[in-house]
C-alpha cells in the first residue's frame, strides 16, 4: 500500500509509525483508518520487528477524528455504528499486539488520538503534550477503546471525571495519573522512545509477548484462569532457545542478554 496519511519505517527491529497529516494536527480520516491497520498487519507479520513506536508529525500526536470528513457521511445511527465498527478489528490488534508499543506524544492527543496513545504499552511525552477525552465537547462518547483502556489506567472514578469534563491533561498530571511513563524535551522525545525500544529488542520475544497478553487480560480473568494461562505460557517459554541460552549464561556467571530498558523515568 502507498501511504498518504502515515509514514512507516523499520530500523534494526524497531518500527516507526508516524501519523502524517500535520495541517490537520494528524486528525484521523477514512484514509488514515485504512493505512494504520495495514501498518499494524505488517508489524504482526514480520517477526524481525520487535517494537512499534507511534508518533505524530508537525508537533502534535493526533487531534482525534477528522470532524470535517464526517459531514454528510453519517446518515443515520446504523451508518454511524458501521463507521466505528470498521475500527474494531485493528484497534484490538493494536492493543493486543504481541510486541511492545511505545507512543511518543508531543502536542495534542485528543479524542480518538488520546485513546490511540492509550493503546500503547508506554507513553513518552513532552512537557507540551496535552491529553483530552474531548468527545463530550462534540456530543459523542469515547471510542478507539477509550472506555476500556482509560479506567484500567486511572481507575473508574477518575476516568468518569476526565470523560465528563472533557478537560485537557497536562503532561505532568498525566504522569501523576499513570497515563504517561516519562517526560522528555521535544528534541529528545524520539531518541528516548528509540532507547526504550532498543532495550526491549534485547528481551526474550516469546516471554515478552506472552507476559503482555497475560497482563492485558488479567482484569477479565478469575484467579484459576490466570494461573492456567501462566502455566501454559511458561511451558512455551521453557522451550525457547532464548531461555536455554539465558540459563547457560546464568550458570556460567556470564551477563544476561537482557540488560533493561533505556528510557529514564523523567528527563524534562
């Protein structure tokens, strides 16, 4: 696919997906809704890609859905549902991707853009980043999995406050609430994201993917089911070459292949 609204590149196991409609603050239109899932599918199919970084061009992450492109396109409730229903598959694919996803957020992350960032495992932000559940400002409800992701990150009561007020969260407050992992100057944001990504590239792929799957599902599992998932996942990991080499290194008193993550908690 020839991309017109995103840029996609891969370098040493790290994929970079850049939302690229800077004149519209990277608002999501129908073209972008077709291109993002294509890029996600490329990541999933290529196991040499170990990490995905999401970011936006032009000093903003994503201003949400492109309201201008919706005018006249939603004739009735069924059409509105169909428009959003088309996103279900790829949004779930992004949330459950079996590799770490890092969002590098500068400027606005509003509405669907805010929830696109929340779909990542870690959000790195600049001091200028603003996170807004802006849906009620235009008489809509959160989409792009916002009603699933937000309360799991900040708790139910705070999620209601953020959705009902539609207020903007500065990077510092977003970090206090657990939305943002770390804050970096704008000129260092992508370097920090790449540094974190390189750390993940050293980790065991199977263990990392299975741990993410287990943690993502943990809120919906009873204890016994969680234990069964752990047992099955561990059985897989025991039989990977990565684990066997790690045991050999441990017994030989050699350094581990995985030395940790590169991004600091705060660099602002």
